[in-house]
């Protein structure tokens, strides 16, 4: 399983469209095996959902994102968690695995 987390300075950033890198957290069962940081492609509508789906990502954790982006992730069979507070990718992935990841209000400003 792979979880994508948009980051700035290796912390969750408030809006996935403004990330410096995606942290791709590789999980085997209930164990985090690796956290890989990759540069995203140019941000245009619909690019990130396809890019991440092609990498085998099943979950994206974000502070916020627009409704259209949420719909596009759903069309690509990627679960979306929004309104998540900033933390390191490893801690957020561990919270997801232990069903402790708290989503909240969408932090997207548009």
C-alpha cells in the first residue's frame, strides 16, 4: 500500500496543489517500510490524481483541496483524507494505520 502526503519542508502542507514534494509512504501490512520524496509534475487540474494513481497510491492525506480534485481522486480509486493537521509523513501514516488519523474542516481556501 502507498499513501501520498503533499509536503513542504518534509511536513504536510495545507494545500496539496502547493507542495514542494509528495512523500510516498510505502506500507507492508501495518509496517512503514519507506518514505520516498518525489517532485510533483506541473500542477494543472487532474494531473496529480493520475500521477499518483499511476504510482499505485491508494490514499492521499491533505490539509485541504477543492471539490473537483477530491472527485478526481475518487475517480482514480484514491481515498482522500482532508482537514488533517501538519505533521511528518511517518507520523501521519502511523495514525492512518492505527485508525487515529483525524480529518476535519477542509483547509483549502478556494
